[in-house]
C-alpha cells in the first residue's frame, strides 16, 4: 500500500464503469485496532481442493518497512527505549482502525529503524517470512528518505547492509531480492530529485527500479518527471503507485507523464473500461495487492475485488502483499483466498507467476535462473 505519512494514497472519483456513480471506499466498522482478519473470509468450499500450496511465487510490490513483523519492531523499541505505545493490539498485532490511522502506526513503527544494522536484521526477517510462503523472487521498495536522509554516503551504508542480508537469505533460504528506490510523493519534487540521484548513483545488479509512493492527493505525476527521467537515463526500470485511493485518472497521469511500465495497485482502472482495454493492449502490468485493498476497506470482500475481472479482460495482473503483517496476510494466504474467490486453479497461478517474472526488473541472467525454478518439474 503506500507508506507512513510517508507512503499513502488518497480517495478519488469515478470513471466509465457505473457512469456518474462515485465509488465510496468502505469505512472500517470494527473495534479499535481490528482490521479485517483472515477469519472474516470464508475458507475453501467443501469439495474444492487447494492445489496452490507448493507453487513457487514471485512478489513485485513489498514495502520493506511495512513488512516488519510486530515482534521485531517491539524488540527494537525496547532495545532503544523508544515509546511506541498504542500501536499494538493486546494480541501483539498492529492496531489501526482505518487507512489514515494505519499511516500513523506505520510511521511510528518505522521510527525504530535508525541504523544500517537495523535494516540488515529487518531484511533477513522479512525474507524469512516470504520464503515460508514459497516466494523465490521479490522486489522491495526502499527509500533513501528513511535510509540516511537522502545523503548519498549514508544511503550507500544502508544499502550495503540490506544487500549483505539479501545475499545471506539467498544462500540460506533460496529467495532472491532486488530493490526499487522510491521517493515519497508528499515530501515533494525537490526531495524526490535527491532520491533520484541516490538511485542513479547506486543503480546496478541490486537496485533495478525506481518508483513513486505516497499520498496520491499531493502533487501531480508530472511534478516528478525530472526524477523519473534521471532514473531512466541511469538504466532503471519504472513503476508508480496509482489507482488505489486515486481513481483511473491517476493511472493515466502516471502512464503519460512518467512513462512507467508497471503500476503499483492500479485496481481502480476497473472504473474506466476504456482504460482497462488500453492496459491490456499495451501490456501494462498491475502490481495488485488484494489483501491490502480489502483490509483497508477499498473493497468489501475477496469476491468483490476487481482482480478477477481485470484478469478476465486480459490485463496483466500480478499478486503481492504490500505490508503483510499490517494486513494479516502472506503470499500463501493471497493465493488461497484468490483460489477460493475466483476458483483459480494451478494453471492460472502459474500464468500469474510467469507474468510477474516477465515484468520483474532484474537482469536477464537472474530472470533465466528464476524461470528454471518456476517450471513444474523443477526439483
């Protein structure tokens, strides 16, 4: 999803679908600190056998700080004597009531990550959790705003810690990580330029992409075109958060003004079927995070989520978790509930995994290596 006060998106209007009818994101009618949980969703219907458990998975939309397990953050806070009281439920999970409360909790949790070694430990913890769901390749959003305050020297130190942890995880757990540098939209274009310089200076085998996260209400994509041009010239591939709390127009703006090849979320394209057709024709890939959208009340349930219709209309959709511990999800849970909601079988999930790999920003050698692991007969 988008982060901190630092990583969000905003509400928006309507498109062609239901002409004249404005979608209204559902308010979360739950007790304080109780987002939608797995138990609120139906399990597999009798006679429907899940066959997706052992499938290798690829994730393209994961915020590293947002993937921090609550116990990890509590441990850092205790160690550093940082008061983050009130951000946890009695059961130890993150406590928030709606999207805007989520942003505050996210920011408080991230305040405990203050040194490169914190990110080293975080990276190992996150990749360990991902590997349990069968994820073999993932791309994570990283921001120099949080890793050294956009100072290039400090950013290199944080990046070194992250890449060391990633190498350890790959050797021990068989999961490959790559990074996408992401400025924060509501921090403004000037800071985004500093972030773009950090990205350009460290582009290579690990830093493979550049994106934009944050509040979709703040500024226009064209305000960040300079930063995206710099990243493109450095050889980085491009994505942008759009079409989550912003409507279809936010997707069009990202495609036109930033010339991205992937859209983070993008689910509200379904409100403009002409845009849906355009996405399908152009092969624009959507980094869809169904569990995140549902937990935050954008859609009322799995069977109402537009990923099914987008897939049927031949849009290239992928599946990710966004900020998994916040939304009580994992990649395995996403697969299980998509199987239940849309009766997707193994062939569909293998197609989605292949779409994800084709859209990944890694180099050709890495792609070829991961492709071998996607094959059904891979041992």
